[in-house]
């Protein structure tokens, strides 16, 4: 893509707020926040919050309506024998499985989130990608997770990415739009920050770290740079955007570290499922296990928790 | 030129094939039998114990899945490596256990020899357990009925205080022989030979995490080990008799197999030389699986 002059992105927040990132300082800050010690009561509170912020995810070729039904019950009652455990925020699935998910979750507070736009690569014609968004929404998805065209972005097509996100937002209508940057493919913190600002300027309700489909998934510094972008964007425009971390988050300890980064960067206002999500499949059982550990004082056994 | 500075060994924990310090940063003083300072040993915390159990759980399927013959080769290799460090082990045991004033003729040497021979003994047992403890059962019907001993899983071992090397060798070899992964709490007073033993593990093809060794205060570690939900068996040989009841009660919560040396009726372990070697010591850490299979017409 070749930009025409004057660049259509001039004047939007990207230009004013998209500065260079101090990578060494960023990583040091993320590492320092990761060492923060969270003690018993706060830990229980954080574990409970992490469950409420969880997007229980299955994105496999082998997903079937039966598996979706099973996962939906897990989303509603993560610990079947313990009503004190809250439900998760959403069930995150492929578009073709939205109908069974809507069947299983209608009338509950658990949202149905569908990935779209040729997830995970985004390498499909724009019209086909937008059609996928429209399908997911018409089938009843409350939230749509789209991927940006990393290929176009890295080739300098920032305008194209901006317009694609705008078009996806329009196609999604009232559904919440989460924009996946796939940070592992962007290559630098500067680009992560720039892609975050472009996505937010184009109308994203959430920006999301990764698809979870490539080895280099979510990381604490990437979460921090995105959180800072959200903060700067919010200061400049007054619009609040959420953050979703996804990919490779398997332990409760990691989940709590992300919560610390959110709290320290954006404040307690972002510690809610409306503005923070954790996309994960195996994290939920570890959260349950750690809650049991905190309550009983004894280390628990992974076999005591339901398989997905 | 000044005198050469001693290069002293730092004794650390053995978790997942590595030697970390305790995450708590704590250590404690280890004294010789006549009260002289020998070294600082890491004082493991319950988080170290949790990490060790996680490492053992992760390593266990591979160890249990090896052929019994292959496990035997690896245990024999442990004996070989220990043999090559015999002098060092004798020195360590001697320093730990022998009061200079009441020196007996060579008990350290015989303890180390016995300990190495114990590994050879259990190395030979690995591929014999299946027919010693299992086999074809006679049933009234057109079925084969077959019993096989299988490893229980992750075994927690509270090593006896003495013999410092022989005790831990005998108990670990018995558990590893049948294919269990092990989290051992070493002798509290004499933990150093067990850590040197772990260095022999690391050079013996024993997969990382199959055997983990913690040093520290038993009072602090054993209750956590006993209560841990992901530990399938606990060897209470090294638990003081006054604490047995509470340890066994904690272990009952997830129906742990409770094992102790010599419990199967064979000769009592000799405190000064060695806990007993016996196939029963190995099968105590195992479970019998029985399957029915229809006979052909």
C-alpha cells in the first residue's frame, strides 16, 4: 500500500501520541511490577477478579457443538460444587460455533465472543473478512475478536489497517470489537504502541495482545506498552478502551502479574471485566486450584478439576 | 604469592535437575557429630516443596513409561557414578556422623559401600517386579485375569536422620525402582551426603525432576508434604514417632499411600547400617492393576 499525501492519519491521535518507546525501561518496569508480592486476602480477591475477567477460549479445528456445550457449563459454573466461584466473562470461539454457544448461554451474563476476519492470520480478502464479522454478529455474538493485517501494517500500510478496523467496527455494529495486534509478529515495542493507537483511533473497544496461535504470545512488557497507549489515548480523547491479554497465560501467578500492571498503569477503574480480559483455556483450573490453596492451606491436585 | 583460598562447595536444593537456592533465601548451619561447623545448607520453604512436587509430577510420566530394563540401566548408572565418588562420600558421611572421640572401625566406609550396593540391587529388581508382584490369576471363566504392579505416582520421602547416606539411598532406590517420581526431604541433621547423591543423579541419565531433594527443617516441610494433594504416597521412615499421627492424618485427606521401611514384615532396618532391601520395599510404592481379558474360543 502506498500512502497518498496528505496522510489520512494526520490529525488523529496516532500522530500526536505515537512516540518512541524506551524498551529497556519498559522491560525493567514490567519485571519490577512482576515481583510485587500479593498477600492472602488481596490474592483471593485478585484470583476471583481473574476468573470474572476470563475469556474461556477454545479455538481448535476439533471444536464441536458438544465441546462448546461442555465449555459453556464450565464458563457458567467453573467449580460445579462451589457456588461462591463467579462465572467467567465470556466464551471465546470460532464463528461457526456461535449458534450452539448462544443456545447454551442465552439468558446468562456470560457473553459469547467470536473470533473473525480469517483468524489467526488475517490473510483473506477484506470483503470475506467483513462478511465473517457480520455472520458472527447476526448469529448472536456479543463480542467480536478481529485480527489486524500484520502483513499490511509491516509493509507500511497503516492507513489500510486503520480503514480495515473502521470497516470491521461498522460491520460489528453494537457488538464489542476487540482488535488483536498479534504482538509477536510486530517485532518492536514501537510498532506495538503504534498499532495500539491506530486500532483505538479506528474505533476498537478493546485491544488484544495475541491470537495464542504463534509461539511468541502475550508478555508483560507488551501488556505494559499497550496499557500505556490506552492511558495516553484516554487522556487525549476521553474515550476508555479495554485491554485483553491472551496467549500463553497458564498460571494464576501470571494472571495476577497482569492485574498488577493494569492497576499500576491504568488504575483500579480498569480492574473490571468491562475493561480487562484474560483469554485463556488452561488458566481457569489453575485459578481454581490456587483459590483452594488459599482457603484450605494445602496444595491441591490438578486431577480434582474438570477437564475442558 | 599468598596461600590458595579454599574453594568450598555450596550445598543447595535439587529440584527439576537443577540446584537452586531456597526461594526464601534461608539457610541453616550443618554441624559435624562433634559439634563443629561444616557448611550451610539451604533451608527449603513450602514454596520450594511445591516447586519440587510440580517438577516431579511433570517428570513422572516419562520415567514410568520407560521400560523396566531401561530404568534398571539408569539406576545401575547411579551406582557407577557413586562408586567413582566413593572417597568423597565416605569423607562426607564420616564428617557428619562420626564423633572423633568414639571412632568405630570404618562404619562410614561400610555405609557408603552398602548404599552403592543398594542401587545395584534395586537396578536388578526393576524388570523382575512385574512377575514377582503380578502375573496370571486363576479364575472360573473364559477369561485371562492379569495383575501388574504399576507405580503410584509422585512419592514424598522423609529420609531417616541416620544413616545419612544409606537411609536416603535405600528409600529413594525403592521408590524409583518401580517407576515413581520422588520428592525427598533429606536428613535434617546430616543433609550433605544426600545433596552429593543428587549430583550423582544428574550425571546418571536420571531424567530431570524424577528425583528432587530438599534440605531444611522437617518440622516445616513434612506437614506440607503430607497435606499436598498432588503427592500420591508418603514414606514416613524419617518422621519422628511423636509426629506420626498428625502426618498420617494429613496424608489421609487425599488417601495417600503411607509407606515406612520394614513395614512389610521383613527384618527391622539396622539404624547404623541400612534400612532393609526387599522387593516389598519397592512394591510398597506401587499399586496392583488387574485386568480381565476374554480368552479366544
